[in-house]
């Protein structure tokens, strides 16, 4: 891996927001350490300064609000975790989304001896 390819270079502010959202969702349930807090504060600072200014320069109001919403959600995580409570949710589309907020669909898999490996329901 060469030196210039070592760091992620986003194409635009939306790409950067998605990348930070993905990073946050990967460590949101990790045990709280000083290194994690430092890393998290670095991400929050990056959203509030670099990405927000880039979104403003791109002249897309929805990205500016997405950046401010993401920064607020990241700060909310820090407040919740510092109080010793679990963060029951994740960030999706740059907003906090609580666990079990999406409907769960049950599905019954029926195996048969046909060429299809599964059928959604038994007909006849």
C-alpha cells in the first residue's frame, strides 16, 4: 500500500458523510476507552469543520443539514455512553435510528425435492 493510497479520499461531502456513518456504526457498541473517545472526537470535529464547509461550498442545502444532523447524532452517542448507558440504535441516512424501529418480516423456508432449493409457500 503506497503512502498516497493510505487515507480514504472522498469524492464529495455525501461520500464523506457515508464513510463516517459506516465507521461510526462499526464501533458504536465497543467498550469505551480513551482511544475510542479521541477517535470519536476527531470524527465529530471532521464533520463539523471539513465536511460541513465542503457541503456549504457545494451549495446543496440537504447535505448541510445532513452534516449537522450527523454531528448532533455523534455528540448524542458520546453523551449517552459517557453516562454509562448503552446506545440502542445506529445511524442510518445520517440520523439516529433506534433498534427495532424497522418492521421485521417473518419468512418460512420450505425445502422441497425440486430443482429450486427453496419455495416461499407450498402450493398443492
